[in-house]
C-alpha cells in the first residue's frame, strides 16, 4: 500500500499550474529593488533600525516566504477547481463562462482583491485566533521597510478563504493571483517613516504616512486603517483615522514576548490563547478567548481596542498624548 506523500502531491499540483509571469518579474526586478530600498533607508535613518530586530524580521520573512510558497500552490489549485466547476452554472444562470481578460475586468479584479484584503486584514485584528497568526507583522518595536517582510507563518492558511468567491463568479485564477501579488508588492512601500504626506494622493490611495497609523499602538490608532491599496474601505466601514498632530506613534504590541526569537513571535499568542481557554470557567468564555476580540477577558480585567478608545473619548483626552492610558490588549 502506497503512503500519501504531501511533498510529491505538492510538486504534482505545482507542475499542473500555468506559470505566473509576474512572479518572474518580482524575482528579477522587485525583490532586488526591495533589498536596495531597505539598505538606502538604513543608511539614511539608522536610528529607525535595531539590528537584532531586523535580523529577526528577516528570519520571520523567510519563514513566511516558505509557508506562502507551499500554500500558494494549493490556493491557486483550489481557485482553478472552483473556476471550472462553476463554469456550467455561470453559463446557465449568468450567460457567460468566464469574465475574460479585458482591461476593465482587470480593474474590477484589483478593486475586488483590495476589498477582500481589507476584510481579511480587519478580521485579523478583531478575531483573537487570527490576530495570533497576524501578530508577528506588528510585533516589531521599530517601524521601517523590514516590517513589510515580517509576516506571520500561519496567516496564509486562512487568507485565501476571503478570495474563494472570485473564481466562482468567473474571475480567472491567474488574474486573481496576479492581483493579489500586485497588492502585496504595493504594500511593501507602505512601511517607512521617511515618506511625508502625499496630499491629494492619499485621499484615494494608501501611503506610508497613512499606514504609520495602522502600525502604531497608541490607543487612538489601535485597529485603524486596514486598507491595502485604497483608503475608501476604511472610510466606508468606519475604521479610518487621520494621523493626529502631536500624537507621536509608538510601535510594537503591548503584550510583548520580549524576545527576538522568530519562532516565539509566531507561537506565543497561540500559547496565550490556550492558557486562557484552559483557565476559563465557561464554554462561552473559552470560545470568546478564541474568536472574540483581542483584549477581552471574562473577568473584565482586559479591554478591547474599542473600549479603550471609547474611554479615551469620554475622558476628553483623545489625541492628547500626555494623558494617554496604557493600552491593555493581547
């Protein structure tokens, strides 16, 4: 009896997938550009870097790249299956087999992809289990371009779920994967403090000046500005926050593992969830520790980002950094 070999299965799936041209473009041009920009930023703003943290970030990024390498093949394979499985249904109900590759379909696909990313990102901040997977991206205490590659190793396991509807309605899987890739490439440039406000541009598009808010752990800035390329989603769904004059961003997370070990950064919040689940008295509480918002505690000793922000507004101190309370959240 032959044993199932996951490596052979992965290689077989990969061999059946058509080549994604933009990946070759990324390896040849974009990745070298990213490394060059990180070096330029480092030599122009060494005070924004911590060597141990940067090395840890690269280690986390390498691990995330390998995780993405394996899950990406399965992801595109599932998209292709759904795309062809639903083709007869689209033909009978909607009158078309596929949406094709016209320029306007590319535009629609890019916008839909960015909308998917917004909800993936927002829920990763508001569901503790997902936050545990996303947390390594926010655990750096410095904010520089190395943060852009500092991605959790497990978030890629759930991220594709938000895109499953797209092949069902007729977006080609290669188009979907390409738009996701473009979105990721764009977001690399968001992780720098050296870019000033870009004026009218950031009324529509995400910029480093806007994204600094998202990575700040100041109470005013918690769980804000989740968008990838466009800022419209945050404004539409009520999670937008302009940078506040006088509020100096603080980076990192309040519940910090106090180590540069990349394995710890990817596992410790899962361990914290397990500890809380074991010690909580009721099933409802156990489920809240898994699927509820970070910071929630059954005895009221912790506060969510929304509770902290509400308290700050009621105190009249919102935006006044000198009177800001310490954030208490996972």
